[in-house]
């Protein structure tokens, strides 16, 4: 994508990303009926996310990254950069090995990415020294990028405790972390081992209030790829309460939290349900490559009802 267009998009979304960084949208990846990457559909999704949360995580777990080639991951990164701007996009470059992750990091930075996320090595176990090598190789490949570790032990088979993450952050210049699975409930423990300006995100988008109360930066939300409105409404109310220093929570917070809870109950964590919700609001969701099931008839109807409610 032309660098000039990316720069223009970056400027366009400056005000939006400043105002809203507590909700990062984890995007799905649309495929055609034949299983090919549907780039026009991805572009439409990215443009929607840029207009709503203003923060995009591209080619992560929700984006079915294990089923994408390196070239496809870069096409998606380039498309997101063109639609949302470099400061609004986190390009996931995690791989099973340091060589592959570093290669992806170099390519993403060459495309204009400034923020990178890397899932820990997966499938085979890794020692702390091997983890240090992994993130050091990525840092060497992208010395000026913001680098976020991505911890998801249930998928990677690798557990990184708060103390070890603190050591990796100091050694490799990490800027933040996304905590998924069991670590998503341990924001305070990770926060305690990390520098004050380190961004701690939880993949449990239901618990935005708890994350912020524990000193976290916000949530990475797959559900917001379809219905960002409940998360943005809760985020706004929480931000207002924090800014005003109110000792009592807003009367609106329980209702806003209930809407978020309902959204997460219906959509997460399920790529198939999120894609059904995207179709409900007219977004081109496409098909999936991985083993992603569609919602049953009852769940699909409930998602459609929620869509009507959210969209008014």
C-alpha cells in the first residue's frame, strides 16, 4: 500500500485513538467460499473498526493466524495500516520459532507497522532462556517498534509467570502484554512486576472494569469486531467515573456491564458466532479456514436479537 495513503489515514485517526485506547478490536479474517483470502471484505472490517474502537489487532487468534501464510499476514497488515493508520494497528507476528517471528517483524515494520504483538513460541516447550532469545530476535528485527508479548498458555502450551514477564520486558524492551486464557484474570499480579508505563491488556473483554481497576490498560476484544457499542459505552462511563474521581459508581454502570456480559455470553469465545454477528450488522464476514462452527439456530436468533438491540 502507498506510504502516502497510510500517512493520511494515520493523521485522520489521531484524535480517535487518543480518546479511545481501552478497547482494542481483535479482527476476524474473512475468506471466500473457496478458502481464499477475501481482502476487500477485510478492508471493510478494518475500516469499520477504525471508525469505532479505533484500535485493531490484526491476524491474531480471532484472525485464524495459524491458517495464514506469511504473505497473507502481511497483506492483512498492509490493508489495516492503510485503513486505520500505523498508531492504531497492532500487527501480530508471533510464530513457533524465533526465525519466523523475526522475519515477520521485519516485513511488518517495512510495511509501516509501529506496533507488534508476538505470541510466545508454541507447540514445543521453551525454557526461559529460549523465550529471551525469541523476544530478543524480534526486538533486533524491529528495534524501534512497540512490542507486545502475547500470553495464551492454553493455546501455546507455554506459561509465562509475572516475574518472568517482568524480566523479559526489561531485557527486550517490551511495551505491553496481552493476557489471554488463565492469565487474563491475573492483571494485578502482572501489573505489579512491570514498569508503570507498561500496557497490560486482558483478552477477557467481559472484565474491562476489573482490568482498569487493577491498573491495566484495557481489553482486547474479539466481540467488538461485530458489536463494539457495548464495550465503548462501558469504557466511556468508566473513564468518566475515573476522571471525576467519583467514590460511588455511576447508576448506569450495572446496565452497561449487563449489556457487555450478554454480548460476551453470546459471541465469545467463538469466531463462528462473531462472524454471524458481523453478518447481522451487514459486515462482510466471509467463511473460515480453521475448524470454526456456525452457531446453532437458537444462538443465531439470540445474536440477531442482540444486534437489533445494539443497533437500535
